[in-house]
């Protein structure tokens, strides 16, 4: 049985680049613009090691208690009122 397009009435195949171009044009018409972010890859062992190293530095600092109070204060509204990050 031949496969059918999910869109009925579409007799010709539109290349992906044309679909993407049309999609981006619609987004720009809505006042949006594309941007690109390069972020650290959190899946790497190097990231985990650096995050651990930084957490140890913060935990050993003189202001560790105040730092944690600050995190607790800003976390609460983000977590819906709970100070528990989980």
C-alpha cells in the first residue's frame, strides 16, 4: 500500500529548506528574530568536575551561610513558594 502524505491535497513535495524559510518568515512577521546561544555541555565529565569544584569553593567560603540564604530567598518564588529545590 503506498504511503500517503499527512496533508491532503498536497501533490508536490516541498523541500525542507523552503519549509524552514517559510516558517522563519512567519516568525519574523510576528516580530521575532532568531538568535543563537552557545552553552556549556552539561553532559560532559569536565562540566561536572568544574561544577563540583565551584560548589566546594562556595561551600568553604566565609560567606557560605549568607550565600545559601540568598539562594534560598530567590529560589522560593521560582519554586512556587517552597524553599525545597526538589
